[in-house]
C-alpha cells in the first residue's frame, strides 16, 4: 500500500545529508551517495509496482488504502514491511562501507600502488 514511503523518506533525509557533507568536502559523502542510489532505486521500483497494482492513483488522496478507510492497515504495513526494507538496505550499505574501508586501509598499509588487490588486479 504505502511501504515505499519509508525508504523514500530515508532517501530524502540522506540526500540532504549528502549535500551538506559535500559542501564540507567530506569523503563520506561519496559513500552516502551509494546509500542514496540504493534507496532511490528501490523506492522508485516499489512505487512503480504499487502504481501497477492500482494501490497508488494520480488523484487525491493518492493512496487507495486511505480512500477505502484502511489507514490502520496501511500504517501497519509501513511499520513492518517499509521499516524492514529500509533497515535491510541500510544494513547492506553498512556492510559495503565496512568492506570498502577495510580495502582502503589494507591498500594504504601496503604502501604500494599495485593493482593486485581486489579481484586479482581487475579493480
């Protein structure tokens, strides 16, 4: 019904945060951009699926659950499925950042610029 609104809201917040960090020349803004791409892409795909199934319509109140009086069910779905999806995407991103940081530290500690690290020199 409206589960896509939770990751969309997170994407809005992280996009604003990324812009602020970019102005401060923070290297973390690049990694936050990864999360933004994952959230915006997933939210767009979920929104398309909801439009496809007629759960989102192009006229007010936009969500058929609100029009049909199923607001409590919609909020329950947002609180369970929506939050679960947003947490899962953020957790995957956290693993990506951890692996990336590990690779960067390993590369810095080796002191060489050889490209034989990740993927046998393909990266």
